[in-house]
């Protein structure tokens, strides 16, 4: 029997009682590299670290952003952030309309003020002529008493002339305000544009008839006259902007006012207050209040009808 003086006998590689050495880090057990799956077998290699697996063979696309597409402006659709808010068509923002009216008056104040002064001169001349007509009618009939036929006829004619003048006067500022809303420049001559004068005269006659009937009914007649003024508020601007007849313009105004009574009453009251405050400042404030009121009326009209309003 032979002896091994150098120590214990090393184990043999084929000895089943000895476990195999552990595989190197990153290598599969047994030291045999993995065989890639055949194409079309449905198997796929593990994804790289940090990339979710995709059964189709690629990486999943990044999830959709819950805040919309990149580059989409914050706020209202189609309205860039930081721009003034514009209410949808059919809605009237009184604050925005008041600001717009004052801004546009500041840009075109010379034409409005000089035109207003020219209108005051015309009114003074017509007023003097009207007083002459009253006195002449009384002299022709030989009855100058306050209740006489001549004085009554003269006053009726004078009232008709003044009413017609007031309608043409307000229409002059409305015409200029419509040009401003269209983004066009205005001049003093625009306040003496005689277009649509025929239908404006018809409208003045209808106003006069309503006022005559209202004067025959104490108290209730005055309330009815205020109601007529409210529902016909947009009649003048409808005649000028849409070239309508007087009757159709009143119908259009009635439709616009009944669409939103709350807004209609608010616009009507604000325009009336602006005119009233202007008349208190020694009459000079009318040179500001009348054009501002006309611009505010046009703004509300264009908002209700979806028309153009120049920025």
C-alpha cells in the first residue's frame, strides 16, 4: 500500500460527493452562456434597468401628460395667457365695456369734442327758430294765450323739431362710435353724416307719438314711456349698423333687450347715469358723457350680436 506523505488526497473532479464551485458573478450556473430564444417564440430578454418591459419587444412610451399637450397656453382654449379676457358672444361685461368706451374716447376725443361743440351750435340755432315758429303760429291765429290754439300748435311743432334733433344728435355719436368699433378713424364730419336720416325721422315720429300718448295718462304713461325707451334702446344703432327700417329696428332692439333682461337693464341704467352725470358738470361734461355713452351702447350691441369690436 502506497502512502501520500504530502497531505490529504485532493478530491477528484468526477467525485459526486463534492459540490461544484459557485458560478462567477453575472454568469449563469454551470458556466454555460444562455442561448437566445428563437425568433417568433414569444420569449424576450429582460429589459435594461429602468426601462419597463414591453411585450411587443420594445420599451413602453412615456405616459401622457395630464396637463395637456406641450405648448398649449394656460387658460381659455385658443386664448394666450396674459391676454385680456373676452366674454363669449352674447354676453356683455359692463366693466370691460366701460373701460373700452373711455379708452376709445381718449383716442378720438378731438373729433368727439369738436363735433359736439358744432352740434351745440346747431341746437342753439334750431331752438331760436323753434321759438320763432311758436310765436309766429300764435300771431297768425290771433291768440297768444298759453292755452290758445296758436300757442298749442306752435308748441307741438317745436316739440317735434326738438325731438327730431335729439334723435339725429344721438345718432351722430352712434355713427361715429360704430366706426370706432370697426377700427376706422373718425373726423368731425362723421358726426354730421346724413345717411339713414329718413328712417331716423320715422323713428323720431314714433317716439313723439308714444310720448304724446303717454302724456295723456298720468303716472302710468310716464312709466310706459320709460319702458318704451328701454325696449327701443338699440333701435338707432340697429338702423345705422344693419340699414333696417324703423319698425324692424325696434323689433331687433326688443329682441336684444329681452334676451337677457338683467344685462339690458344694467346697460340702460349705466348709460343713463353717464349722461346724467355729464349734464351736471355745467353742461360741459356732456361733451364727454355723450360719446362715452354712445361707445358703451355700441359695445353692448356688438357683444349681443357677435359683431366686431376693435381692440
